[in-house]
């Protein structure tokens, strides 16, 4: 007979082998030990992306503001911050749309992202043409902030997205294994 498994969280299910006192080929855990579980789908993946990319953008904006302030003055710092914030807002719109639509209908996410892209292009065009260029903007630092903001956002998004988990199959509806152990 096997060793006692101890107290486990109510959601944990162990299959105990009857021959050597292990479960799934591992030694039975002691009381209070954490049991590795199969990882499930990442909850709220689009908000996870938005949070990570926003934090990276804020860090970039702070670094560029300091560099712009030291190199060319307050206008450069504000221009760099403004460009990064503009990137954050327009890229964040897409992730928010994906989050809202993905919660209701995950299959419609691709269409939602396409719609978000349309909103970004039209919104950015409207912002550029309707607002114009204020006198205080340093064009070089605005360009640096915009390009750096897009690169940092995209790199962060790729890294975080590669670590997200999406459930492709409905494991709950799988038929039970009827050829189990005796």
C-alpha cells in the first residue's frame, strides 16, 4: 500500500498506482507540498498583452523623456512621451477590442482585430490631419519616440503572446478511458 498523500486542494485529482505507492510515476507528496497541475488556458490573454505592452511603453517613455531632456530640452522630452503615448493608445485599442469580443465570441476575434486596425488607421490619420503639428513638438524626438514605441510594443507583444496558452480542444467533453487499470 502507498504512502498517505496528505491534504490536497479540493480541485486536485491524483491517480494512485496500487503497486508502489506513487501517483503518475512520482513519489507521493508530503503534507503541504505543491502538486504540479497541467496548465490551462491563459485567462484574459488580450488584457495580459495590454498590461505587459503598456508597462514596457511606460518604461520606454520615461527613458526617452530623460534622454530627450538631457539632449535637447523639454520639447524633446514631451515629444518623445507624446509619441509613445500615441502608440500605446492606438495599439491598445486593438487589444481592448479583442478582449471585449473574445470574451463573448472567441471565433470573431480575427474580425475584431481587423476592425481595430481600421479604427487605428482612420483614427491616426484623423489625429495627424485634424490636429496638425503643434509648435512645441520636436519632430526628431517625436519620430524617435514613435519608432521606438512601435518596436518595443511589437517585441513585447511577440514575447508575451508566445507564452500565452490557448485551449484548442475541449478536454471536458472527452470520453472517459474505459480500458483503465484493474
